[in-house]
C-alpha cells in the first residue's frame, strides 16, 4: 500500500479473437514463464474443439463453465 499516491488500476484489454475480457484473464492465468503465445494456442485450440464437437458458440460454453466453477457465495 503506497503512502504517496493512489496506484492506477490496470485496464485489461479484451481478447483480440473473441473480444472477451474473461478469456484474456483465463489465458493470463494459464500462462507459464511469460509464454503467452503458448497459452493462447492452448486456449484457442480448446475453444476450437468445443465449437467442432458441440456446434455451439465457444464463448458461451466457456462463460457457462466459468460460472459453474466459481463459488456462489463470497466468504470473507
């Protein structure tokens, strides 16, 4: 916590392919040792497999999976 000034909040840019901020956050968490291209290749490959196997929009399936995985109630 700085004493001198307020630290500005970093703005996360949306994903260039799908335009989803949640997917960008997921790719950043998936990334190891700064290798973002590898993490993007893994995530986009998984989304491509979802679209070919189910025929649904991959972003909708991704958002549904994330909402099912996160907790319903916040514990402090």
